[in-house]
C-alpha cells in the first residue's frame, strides 16, 4: 500500500516547500485531478489492467464523470490466472468477455473502505453482485484481499486487490 501510494503521490508533485500544510494541499489538489484511470496508469503494478481497459475500449468510459469504485487487480493477480488467459482476453474476438470481466470490478458510486461492512453485497456495473467480507480488519471482495484502499480520484476511488474477480458467464 505504501509503495503504491508513494508512487502515485511522488508522480503528482515536484513542488518543494517548507510549509507542510501548504505541501499537503498541493499534493491533495493534484492527486484529486487524476481520475480512476490515471491512478492505474500511474501504478507500475497495474500495467496489465491498463492494457485490458484499453483493449476493451473502456478508457473513455472510466475517465467519465462517474463516480466509480474500482477494485483493481495487480499484475500479479493477472499472472495467477491460467497460462494464456490474459493473452486470449486481449484479442479482439474476446472483447465482450473482457468487458464483462472488467466491468465486474466496477461499482457505481464512490465507496470508501469505511463504507464497507461485513456481509455487504454490492452490484457491479456488469450487473452481478460482489460480497464484502471483513475479518480481523482484513477486507475481502469475493475472496480477493484489498491490499491498498481509498486511492481517491476526481471521479471515484480505487481499491487494489490481489486477485482477478470472475463473473458467472
């Protein structure tokens, strides 16, 4: 979480100041101008997700007004899928399937971690539901662990997860 947050924040400002309050205001203002897609683009751990969103032609949609809550699988999450899965999904013939999988990771509205409750069910943009589990302070979405939460953007929030969520197809 700290690595992702520092990557996002480090890329957002080069202004140096001795007034901590002023510096924090600059960082918050500049981070808030990034949308949920920009947050993923700024993360070296989400290059596969960015490639998938691009292949599915969802970039402009996710750069839209929103708000969106995105559960963003890491590169390692995609690598854990069976061999050849990602490559197959990125082909033009699988665009509909890829779109379904990606929109299964998006919930309408801006849902911060503090808004989630154990047993909560949320409906995705794709139309199916995700179930929230919270045990010993660990938040899981359909079994995927949230490893970084509340990465706020101008049109929603991103929560990093350690697995790719698969809808029923």
